[in-house]
């Protein structure tokens, strides 16, 4: 992770937005210190385009213009389980950082996030949050330690160009897992590229296996009160792994890379080497900023859900949090940044327009499909505000946007999800690299290992 200081403030641009944003954030002068409050915030993922960083830095300038008592430095950041743990232990996280929903409760319970309730509640929209979404960042005391900034459902990303080359209709993505398998084989046979690929590293293999298991009607945990029971060794997980094994070893439709992490699979997908893969519905932003994807290639559909039973779409999201090491003044300043950069655009028209316009002017993605962190009406209003600036191929994502609200959303496993995902990485890797892998034994062993983790509390 690389740290860098923003460029010198463009005073003319800052002055132009200061009045507009003054209503969103108050003054943050620190009495008696003789200087501004210094905070650091996460910016974009390493490897993002310079234009994306430029747009982010412009937003920093806008924030500082409205908050002259706060001085912001920015730090590149990409969350992964192993690196975040090291950064947390080493004290190298910035003042404001982001974590997935799955990490919120554990960090709160261990006292590793600052209590920012008094600041967030002062912004006037906490009662508009979807309570189930807000709960990811709340402690048992009801206080807010992490603010939900984005929610996603896992979707099926597909390459429209490879579909066409394989003789498939890019406007008709697969609607069942049997079709996913047959489409993948057809793509592989006719184009020589991987018809379907799967993430397997840095907790992503377990995340995707859980997503597929959910889609088939299974669950990886059962919770009763405060007790969590591992249910990894379930028929739907067996079915999911058998599907992957058949595509890998019978159909030869998954290419040759079986050690993908999140960044690696995005890179190969954008390069036209993968026909389909599962991932968060918001990934197009990274594909555009980091991987220079051709928009004409991109398609997004809902995951096929097994008819009947308990099939559900795994959903998750991102929390913005303040470092527990922050001073009270820094915590307040960090909360103002969270409000400005992540939240105000959803509830204030001027903030929504400014955010969208700034990104559009830098040719950055505007208008990605989202799930509501407040309510559907608030999201619809936000989409209306930014509609003049939308520059992503929404018509190529209509299978997702039209279908997502008809699917049953299911949250990620509630207890030690990231640790569970790490255990399951090796299960998926084994199935994709060993034709003789014993799926039942792998799941039985993983179930016992995860139960040991859950029993630690």
C-alpha cells in the first residue's frame, strides 16, 4: 500500500465549491492548537487510473474548502483479509478506512473501531438506514462504529463479445446453473478462452463457494441465540463443488488458472480471457478504473437461483470506520469525511450532483447498480439526481437491475465469516487442481475446522 500527499490545493476550484458544501459540513478549527486537524483517509485501490486519482483528489479539495480546519492526506488501499490483519496489528491504518460487513462485529467487540455515533447522528439521516444494514456497524450498545456506505449482491459478470463469438446471445445470459455450465463449455470450445472462472485465494474462494451454495439453497452456518453451528458439510455445498469439478475436469471449460484472487480474475476478465465469473455487483467500477475494460464487452446478470427451497442471493457491503487511535478531534473530522465522501450524495441533491459531475468530468464510472443502504425510494431518488451524468452501460446490466429485487437476499455468514472463507479457499483449490479430490471428506474436515473457530467465540 502506497501513501502519497495530495497535490497543492487549486484555490479557484476550492472557492467555487466552498459555498455549495458549507451546508453539508461545519467548521473544524481546533481551538488552541494553532493549526488544522490532520486526518488520513483511504482513497482508491493501487493501480487505479491516474484520472481516477485526480477525481478523488478533487473531492478532497472540495471537502477541505468546506472544512478549512481539516487537512486531509490520502492513502491507496485495497482490503484483503491477510493484509488488513497485518495493518491493524501494525498500527498502519489511516484515520478513516473501510472494511467489509463481515468484519464489523468482530472489530467492534474487540474495541478496534472508534465510537462515532454522536457525530453520525448529527448528520440527520441515521433513522433512514435500513436497520438490517445499519446493524453491521452497530455494537451491542446500539452505538455506531461503522457506517454502511455501499451494499452489493453477488452477480454473474459475463463478456458479451465472447458470448457473440461463441454463438450465444449476449442479451440472454444464463438463467440456470445447467445453462452456466453449457454456456461455459460452448465459450471454451469456440473461442479457446475460459468459459467460466472461479476465485480461490485470499478468502475469495470461500466467499464464492458460499455464494454458490446459497444460490443452490444451502447455508454454511446456523445461528441460535449466541451459538453458531458450522453447516458446511451440506448437500448444496457438495452440489456446488461437483458443478465446479465437472466444468473443470469433464468439460475443460475453466481455463488453466485455478489460483485467482480478486484482482487477478478482474484483470483477465477485462482482457477478454474469461467468459463468466461471480463477483460483487459493484465490480465494474474497478474494472474501469484499474483494468481499462472495454464497456462494450461487459454484461451483468443476477445469479441463477435454484427453484424452490431456501435459495438466496448472498449480499454484503462496506463499512467506513474511524481508527480507534484517533483523537476526539480527528474522530469528528473523520466522521465529517465519511458524511461528505460516502453518504451525503444519497440524501442531498447538491452533493449527489457534485459527486457525479466530478467523476464524470474525469471520465470515471457514474451510475453503477447498487442495493439500497437506506430504502428503495431513497436509492431511486439518488439515481434520478445523477441520471444526467450516468456513463456506464446500464442497458447491458438490465438482467441484474431488473431481477435483483425479485431475489431473496441473504446476509453473509454472521460469525467469523472471513476466517471461514479462508478455510474454504483450500477446499475449492483442491477440487480444481486434483481430479481425485474427495469432496465429502474436504467438506467434513472444513466443517470441523470452522466449528473450532466458531467455538472460540
